[in-house]
C-alpha cells in the first residue's frame, strides 16, 4: 500500500509536471510559424495584381477597443 507521504510527493510531482507541460505548450504555440496554405488571393480587375488585404491598426488606437469587434466579426452573423 502507498503511504501518505509517497502519495503527497507523487501528487506534487504530477502537478508540477502538468504545469510545466502547459507552459511548454503555450510557449511552442505562441512561437510557432503559421504555414497556412489555404489563403485566398483576390485580384483587382484593372491590373491583374493581387489586392492588398493587410489591415493595420492606427498607431494611437487602443487594442482593447479593437479586440471585441474582431471577435464578433470572426463569428459571422448571429441568427
């Protein structure tokens, strides 16, 4: 049978190991390169060059003001 002190050490080790795995996962997720090959390219009808799809936030803009609108727009229309 397992003693209380062994169970305590096991729980402490597994908890710390789980937290390290969570931190490692988030580190790798944040620093990974996006290789999205499914991007669509739209062409303008006049010159045949790809249209610019870069959206820039103004320099004096508050990021907290833009974030909720982007989240709502990414969900699409509610029915």
